[in-house]
C-alpha cells in the first residue's frame, strides 16, 4: 500500500453511486470531471475487482451480500431453474422470474444476508434508486418490503418490491422515462429521485443510486464511441448533482461517499455459435430445455453449460470437445469426491467462488486477450450467439483484466486522499460500510472491511498463478489472497 487514509469523523450516513460497466481507464478530467476530481481527493482502490462470472446480477448480489456466488446462489445473469416453466432459463433481470424463483425457495432465493437485512437488524434503513433492470433493483435489497425499506425501480411500480416508492417519485417528478439506449433520461430522473426525495425526505442511513450507463452504451455503441463518451459524461454530470446535494446537507461531515462499478467491459471481435459447434460434435445442445435437448446452454461471454443426464463419462467427453475449440478461453467445473475437477484440464469453479448447487456443470469462457480495439482501448474477446449485442460492442462475464477491474473509491468523513494498490473486490464494500457504521457483519459475508479506509496497513497480499489443461488446451488463472481474505480472481485466460 502506498499511503493510508482513515475515517476521521463518525459516519452516520453512507451514499453509494454505482456506474454500471464503467472502466476506470475511461475516467478523465475532460470526460468525467466530477469523478476525476472525486478520485483525486478520495481513497482510490486502483486494483479493485469484480467477481466471477463478471455479470451484472451476479455482481449486484455479491456487492449487496458481501459474498461470492458460492454463498448467495446467483450464479449467472441467466441460468436454468425449476421455478421457470416452458423450457427457458431464469432471467434475473425480470421481476416475474425473480418472484417465481423466490417463491420456489420460500423467500430464500438469495441465500446470504444482504446489506438491507443487516441494517434492519440494527434499526437502520437502506434506500435504493435504480435506473437499470427490475431484477437488479430487487437483488440490491431482496427483503426490502419485509423490512420497511425503500426501493425505486425506473421500470415502474409493478417491477418494484416497494411500489409506493415509485408512486412517490411519479407524483413528485412526473411520468417515468422510457426508451432505448442511451439511458440518459433515466439517469437524470434517478438523480432527482435521490437528491430531491430520498436524501432530504426518506433520510435512509445508506442510500444507493445505480446508473445503467455507461454499460448500456458500451454494449450497443462500442466502448470507445462518441455515444458511449456522451453517456459517460452525462452520468458524471448526474454524479456532480449528487455530490452537491451531499456536501450541502447537514450531515455532510458525517457522510461516507463511495463510487464504484460492478465490472468493466471488453470489445467483441466475433460471435461464436457454441450450440451449433456442440451439435456438430454430436451433442444435442440448445438454449431451451426441451425433451430432445441433452446439453443446456445459456449464452454470453461466459456461457453456462449443463448436462441434463449428469453422466460423468459424457461430461468428460463434453469437456474434451470444448477444449478442442479454438474459441474456448477457459473452462470451470465442479470438483468430484476426490477434490479434483470432474473434467480433466478444467479448473475447479471453487477457485473463483462459483461453486454452488445452482451453478452449471461447466462455465465456458470465451477466448479473450488484451489487444486494443478500433478505438485503441485494450481488451477484446469472443462471445456466443444468442446475445442481443452487436459484434464490436462491449461484453463482460469472463476474467479478462479489463472485464474484472472496477472503479472503487471512498471519500468524506475525514478520509484523506490516497491511491492504493491493495487488492479488493465487490464483496469487501458492504463489510466496509458496516464497519464504518459500527455494525458487525454476519458470518455469510466472506468479504472484509478494507483496511486503508480505517487507517490500517493491509495484510501483505500475494498473487498465485494456477495452470490446468489437457491435450493442446492450456489455461491460467491468477488470484490474490492475504491472511484473512478469500482468494480474489484477478485475471485468467488461455495460454
């Protein structure tokens, strides 16, 4: 660690601004003056990381619960689940699917305690203002209604766990904005909800505002495009209004401010028809669970692959077939009774915190590299067909360093400016918030409070490189760990 910072004042309020998909290297004085200034005057974790799979709803839940998918059970943006009928996978962005799954699990679809649960037990409240999917809003505080908390979803009252929050906003600010990318009007509306309603009137102990940009523009207009730059500048201006509202409030000196992103993105170079490739090798694969389908596939930069029969011999053959494909970057699977991966040459999914009963038999990660795209931005890779993103647009889900590196910085409450290289990931943020508020974290939270925030020296961290492979296929994974923290995936790929 280069410097230390500390909380000099008592923290009575925490305000968190999330910029979905924002790459830290897209922050500059010219494009994002408010974020740039915040980083200059705050405690910036330059080596912060997402979780695996680096997908929004996985990341959302990992942030909210301070734990990995192995603890909370949200194993991908979409995955096959018996609660969803008709053969389609459970889509965690959809309110109806989330409700069905939560009912199936008797209210325990998310298996770890979230920030809202812990705050409620301490007599405190969480408010969420979300301009992205309904599912993401729900996952940020999955028991909001039970605890009397406040969650606003830009998608409307029928898509919010607390519809009265949407009603309040509409009564005050008018009809909800709607429309395709870029989601600029949504960001502006959400900012008004936070600054003019939530902070002065709802007065929660912790407030989260989640901007769906620049993620949406990265996906559909390329990461380095003028459209994405405009969207990034717009949410930066929105953040400027958040900063002004916080700093002008009576609680300014006791407010901890956090800025973060949930993942980065890399440019896509081609769309690979993984289902067709499996069928060509004799596997009856498909994106829907139908009678004839033996291999279920969810698409993306990281695809989930499940063998319905569970036949270990066939699973080994499936893994070998995937390793023969030049488009394959990495493979993860479960461990067998002997503790070794059930597929020769694959990594144990426990290495990346994704070992859960809902996880697919195989996580297939598209091949990627650090090669620059047409805009000169590092990071590019393959994704599967079946995703509504054009070739050239941004994607995420894998372990490319430009997918994994996230924005994370703290300011306010006496925190001094410092740029540190301590390892941290999404699971550490909520434990840090709880520590600042003087609340013990539950056992389900595997993340730890970040030492530099409290003026402490971080334990010495080391990087460990793992390698695996079979035949001509070789892959690597780099993780960081210290004496108390679960291994943090940093990067990985095909050798």
